[in-house]
């Protein structure tokens, strides 16, 4: 009987130790940081070491501290990269597009909570088992519209014709990994589901409301006011941009793509321009009011009661009250990966643009998130995996040793 009690106490101690490890992981205090300290210089040095150990074709990074650019870092295996070097940034396009949509809302031309179909004439949502009138601009911006397209656009070669927006929404030709049809497949507003087609609908909405092409509207209403002089959604409109070689993960390069889904995936920009966009989120700017910026950063969609998306940006602070980090990542099309994040409270931010590696930019941004706010994402936990296993096993061995000692003494 005493032996069984002894074994039970050992098991309870091991479970308690495991629970403590889990608590330490979720709260970050048991995890080792990516850097020796929290300075921008230390983060740059740690990034350089990571770039040396992983393949990347080219990379441009900017760190923002207290609303000002503090450090930058550029890398390329071939041609020089600088702050004006233009990268395809994939889904960061969506965050930038949201500025254009909310500009029309500020002007009274759009209502966030009216059915999007009320504004469209060139295309309409196909009939569904749900009420399409519940698909509003707010829900499209926050990926809670009920769309189940799972896009994912791969784009078109420069010598290929592209679809019209209407044709793409009906059946996207550049959707190799999904159905590619913009349709409502669950109750609008009931949950978060990322939708590329939602932003293609917003692109069409901008064109129908403004009377301009999406590229013209975004140039006049967003790029020019923010002095983003090296940014475009259509490469042929700015052929003289210094576009970086687009590296694939095997070290070869490929040509740029063009997109029907410009709002969702087509933005080409540089760290100098994207810095201006990030700073517009924390300071007075000539595109959106402070009220609109605040509205954008409020949680609209949730996963397990954690706000994950606002009206355009992703929300990264996971209900942490000491930070308010918003932003967006972009990836795909072997091999683009980009990340841009800004803390509305500390006014610190990061931009990483790269090609040649599928997830280096996002991983580095997650490391920055942990350094800045102590928020541990999957990447940070996995980097600490071997250390955490050793910590758990070491604790178990100590428990067993103490139990053996006490058992022997008794």
C-alpha cells in the first residue's frame, strides 16, 4: 500500500512539473530568446547568423523603434539589394488594400455593414444555402464573410493573358490547390476563414465605386499621399522599378508573375515604401483618420476567444494588454515570404522581404514578436524544443532521484 502511494506521489509530481513547463511555455518565461538582448542591433546580428545557416536568395529588413527607422539589413547572393529594391510581397497586398477600402468608407461612398452585392453590377455572389445579404464589406475585410474559396492565387506568366475580375471570381484559373470559386459555404460572420477571393471582391468594389481601375485608384488615394513612389500592383505600369531577382528554393530564379487578383496578391514594393505605410498606422497621415486606423485594429474575427483579424490587418498580440501588434505576412509562388508588423503602443515595427525561402521572413517576424512582447508563437516554441525536452527530462530525473532517496531513508 505504501509503495502504491509512493508511486502515486511520483506521478503527481511529474504531472505537476509538466504542467509548470506548459505554463512556462504559454507565458514565455521558460523560453530562450532569439537574441542576447532586446536591442535592434542584437536582432540584426541574430538575423545575420540565421541567414548564414539557411538558404535565402535576397532579403531586405527594416526595424522601427519608437516610430522611427532604427536599423536595416540587406542581403543577396547576387545583385545588391537596398531600401528601394522592389519585392513581390504577396498577401501584404491585402493590408494595403484595406486602406483603399476604408478611404471610400470615410468619404461616405461605402458602408461597412451593407451587403457588398448592393454595390456591385459586374458580378454577384452565386446563390448559396445562406443569406448572401450578410456578406458585408466588414466581413470581407476580416475574413468572416462565409467564403470558402481557400485562395491562394498563383498568378499568370508575363506573356499570358489574365482573366477579368468577374471571370476569376467565377472560377479562378490560377488556383491550382483549391476549387477557386468565390461562393458562400458557411454562415457569414460565424467564424474566421481566410479568403483570397474576398479581397478580389473588394478590388471589384473599389473599381465600381471609384470609376477607376484598382491600380489607378490605389496609386492616387494611397501610394501618392503616402509618398510610396516605388510601389505598384501592376508591374507594366512601372517598368523601371528595381525589381529583385525572384529566387526559388533550389537557387534558380524565375520571372515575376502578374495577377487578376491584385488586391489579394499583386503588390510590389520596397522597405522604404512599406516603412511609410507602417508609420501611417501610428501617426497622422493624409489617407486615413486616426479613428479609421483604430477601427482597423479592433478584433473582428476570433479563434478560441483570441482576436485574430481586424479590418485588413492580422492581430498578433493574442489578447496581451501590453502590446497591440498588427500586420500581415505574405508567402507562396516558390519562394516568396514577407512580413510586416507594427506595435501601435510602443511604435516599434519590423519589415522583412525575401525570396528563395518559404518561411524565413515569417519566422523572423515571430522571433521579433517574442522579443518585443514575450508572445511565443509556434516558431519560438519549436526552436526551444530540445531545450524544453531536456528541462522536462531533467526535472523528472530529479523527482525520481528524490523519491528514491526518501524511499530508501524511510
